[in-house]
C-alpha cells in the first residue's frame, strides 16, 4: 500500500486539529451566550478573534506556511471585519436610542413639573362618560357614568357628597346650572333629568404630592383589567336623590348630551334619534325640535354668553343653531371632518373648536366658517374636548388614554403624565376646566371608572411655549 510522506501526514494532523477546535468553538458558542448574556454579534466577534489568535500560534509553532491555512485566515479576517461592522452599527443604534430616551425623560420631567395629579375620584361601578364642575358655590365636581348614576364630589377631599340614581340607563352627560344648585343629566333611557342638590363640603385635608411617586417609565402598557381597586360601593354612604324635579321626554333614542342655554331658563338635548331638542325648563315643554343631521348626534354645547347652540354628529358635520332672534332660528352646516364629529364647543370669543374620530381638531372663526383657522393632527381619535376660556387652552382626551394640551393656534403645550402609578388606564372620555379653583384646574374622566383632578401651572406652561 502507498504510504504518506511525513510532511503530508503532519499537514493532515494540523488540519484535523483545526477542524476539531472549530467544532468545539461552535458547540460552546450558544452555551457561552446564555451564560454571559452578551449580544450574539459581540460573542461572535470575540470567538472569531480567539480563533484567529489560536491558529496563528499553532501555525507559528509548527512552522507551517500552507496556502490553505492562509486562505482560511483571510476568510476569518473578512468575517471578523463584517461582524465588527455589524457590532459597530448596533452600538450606534443603541447609543441613539439611549440618547432619545434621556431626552424623552427630560421632557417628561418638565411636563410633570407643570402638570401634576392632585386627586383621584373613585367610586363608580362602570366607565365615566362625562365630568363637569359646578359654576356656583360650593364648587363641586360632577361625574356621569354607565353605571346609571351621577355622583357629586368634594374636589379637595375626593369624598362622594351626593348620588343621583333617578335614571334607568347609562348617564351620558352632566352639566350644572349657571346660577342655582341644579344639575342636568342626559341618559340612555331616552330622557334628560333636572334635579336639585344640597351639599356641605367636608373639611379639606392636606394634598399629597403624588408627582414624586412616579416611576421612571412614563409609557407603560396596561391591560383592560388594570383598573382602580374598589372595595365596595364608595357612593353607598352618601345621600341619594332618586326623583328628578323635571324629566324631559321627547326623544325616541338615547340622549347622549344636554346643556343649559345662557341664563338657565332653557336646556338643549342631543339624541341618537338624529334630533336636538330645546326645552323650557320651568314647564318641561318642547320649544324647538332641531332636525337636519343625517345620523346620530354625539354632543351639544351652548355659548356661555349668547343664545347659540352647536351640535355634532356621526354624519361628519356639526351645526350652528342661532336663537338670538326669538321669532326665528337659523342653522349653518359645517363639513370640516372626514369621520364622526365627537364634540364641538364654544369659546368666550368668536371661535368654535371641533374634534373628530378622524384624529383632528379644528379651530373655527364664527365670522368666517368656510375654513378652519387652525388644524391639530393627532395619533388617536378625539373624545369630548374642553377649552380653558381665560387662557384659551384646549384639552384633548384620546382613545389611546392620553390627554394633550394645545393652544388655539394649534401649538402643543404639554401632555398629562401617564405611568404605572398614575393617569388613566383606559380610554379618556372627557375633560373639564375649572379656572377659579386654587388646587385643581383640570379634570379628566375615563372608562377606567375614575375621574382625576390635575393642577396645571398655566403661566409656566405658556412660558415654555
């Protein structure tokens, strides 16, 4: 049999050793990654560098200058260069992400210094559709819920003061009379109720600064089950009103919203039966039926100083109704959105602000309503908006649980903090400003069954703009 020469035998042995060493490296690669927890690219780079060093040492010891070995070495260098390039790119990406996170954290801290959670109002058994602040003394907070009740709260203590249980359907809206202790609620039972309340505010307690209890992560995902813990019905201990003073009964569908006209002698309601009705409060008689919308109404709002009403609808329009002339009433239709108009509200001046499921908010001038004077584009559908009249700041509650603040020109001012310790955990349905209250000047409510009182440092907010 032919025999191998000494040099060929030595070359083959060296090749087998290199192959055995390479297999050993590959076998231990995955276990080493699990043990060290380092990124795969970094481990590959380290292994390749060790392999190159080992081969160089063995080749130098054996005095081999085999072309194949040099070729393998060149391939390894190429692979090492490629892996190093990938690792460098990954490090750059990680650095950029870390830098962005630092900048985001800085902005969040600034926002928290301006927008602080003061009090949570927990007691409803289902989602809260609407929130409102009384216009007369004593100033109380009102919430309307899908649990068929409306609750009045002490703003300072968070204690439930009065429970209204006169409706047999979801309570969709609550508004306070401009000068008397009367509340107007709209319901899924096809009625709107006017009821009188009398409250005595409890002794205020020190307000705890919850802004220092926030974790570092501002964006935390919540499941639908992550809702406030309620150990029993908080509202069961407070006085309950079961019978209204007046019931307004002319609708054939869900009454989704209601509001008082200036002076408080008339009230307007909006319904899923595609109409809005104007009533005389004293007699409960229907004064006008406002028809024209092609689909269900979603909201109605009255001007604070004039006999004007604006209604919004799923037909992508909102309508302006003018009752300043007692003998006639006129209507103007505005088509500025491409999806359901969820709400439209007046400011003290000559502006209307409308929000929509098309993820936009538009600011309109009543003197020229052909096109908006400002458009705000967002990343989520808009629910019932509210405007801080004195400072002209718009609060936008979103389906995605965020609440953002903008000025009338469309400039974003802030976003209310939301973390695993505070903020809404589900859709935010409504917001309401209370400009005169020394502690809380913005309230929000959501389908997580709670209302929240916020302190917004408006001078600092406007200064940052």
